C-alpha cells in the first residue's frame, strides 16, 4: 500500500507491504521524504506558468509570419486577375 501524508511542513511517502515468512506475517514499511521533490515541482510549476504564455505568443507570431510569406504568391496572382 502506497500512501502519502504531510507531517507539519514535511511531505512523506510510505510504502507498506505485508509478507509471510515461515508462518509468521510481517509488515515491511519504508518511507521517503519528498521535501526536495515538492520544492522542485513548485519551482517547475512557477516557471511553466510564466513561460507558457510567452511560448504561445512566439508560436502565434511565427505562424502569422509563415502564413504571410506563404500568401505573397496568392496575393500577386489575385492582383493579376
């Protein structure tokens, strides 16, 4: 069973697994502090939220420029007719 909980400001993930050995039942448990992971994810989320609008605007500007260049021959042929 994999669980995650908060102990104060600390985030901890615990894995508990029941085993049977020589007729006895045991529960093996191990835990992992997620503090560094949570800080990294929060930092990544902040950067993603800041950079996503910029990337979208750059992609839109690039698409507009490509469309404009592609339409030059069409505009020229329409003027001839």
